[in-house]
């Protein structure tokens, strides 16, 4: 079995938005592996350990230093890595369709049995790329997966759906996006870090094609208003209900 895990290099969540709203400040910016993609990678490694004969390919789209997250993936246990070179800095220069087009084009020749993604990336939080890759390749896609089983012929996937867990089965190849609760990612040990230096990491130009959308502005959410104490005990019920109806308009 061949498993491809798509990993995004994302800015740390403490990044600051530029005053112009055109993007994020990149000076002294720290980039990390997208946490949901880390969960997807861990699941690929666990499937490999269970099945014994799987190959795990880590793929990342981005500039040259995106190879750092691929080296991390190799240190965690991936067998090889593929870097799709594109000069984008924060990951916001390409929209979801462009990312999916580039990833699908590169992975089509790899022909994995299972494509794994995080359910979303913490920078744009669009939650689109996994599904769009499936669309580009004409494959089955299952989102927000919390458990993956291999029956010998089909994947059995447990995923969130409208407040419940739905269990579906599909024959490979399948695209799945990982949700919190699927597993707890491991930390790469010294042995894995040293072994990663000898594992293959290739780089090819990305082909994202034309954009499908344009980001006009990025801005932080408005600050939260301070809380209000309306009273204590039963006497607070009536004014609380009144405020919820007339000001908050949630009743």
C-alpha cells in the first residue's frame, strides 16, 4: 500500500497581520508543520506499522524552506518526501484550487492508495484542499475522519457528520482529511532525525495554474466586549433574559 500525506508549511498562529491588511508580517516569522497535517502523517505512520509493507510519501507545496517540514516528516517515519517548489511565503499567495491543482498533478503519477490531509490549515482555514484534490483526480473524499481501518480490500472511515459519527467504506484510492481525536502525533527521536538525512527528498516545480479567487484584505476579529454582571441568583434571571433578547438577540 502507498500512502501520500500532504503537509502544509504554515506561519505560527502568533503571526501579526500587516497594517495594510494585505497579508501577514514575514520578518522573523516562524513556520511550522500544520497541526492537522501532523495528525494525518501520524495516522499514515500507524497504518504503515500495522500493515508492515506500506510506503509513506510526504508532500509539501511551497518555497525552498518548506523542505524543513518535509525533513520533520521523514524524521517522524515517512519513507520519502516530495517538494513542489513555489515561491509563496505564507501559503496565502495560492488559493485552494491552485494548491489542489498542483498537488493533484504531482500525485497522479505516484498513484497512492490513500491520500491524507489535515481537515484544514491554521493559516487560511479554508478546509478546501483535500476535497478539491479528490475532485481533480475523480476520487472518493471523506472529511473530518476520526478513525481509519483497513479491511484487506477497503478502507473503513469513521468521520464527523452533523453532530454524529458516520462510518463509510470505500475501495482505494481514497482521499481523507484528518480531524482532532484521530491520534496524538509522535515526536521525532534522535534515531529518526539522523535517519531522515539519508532518506530521499526530491524537488520539482509546482504547476498551480491561474488563481480562482483573490484575497482582498485580511484583518483580525473585533475585540471581545467586556462581560457584564446583571445580578446574582434568581433576581438575575429576568434582566439576563431581557438582554439576551434585546441586545444579544439570541433568543
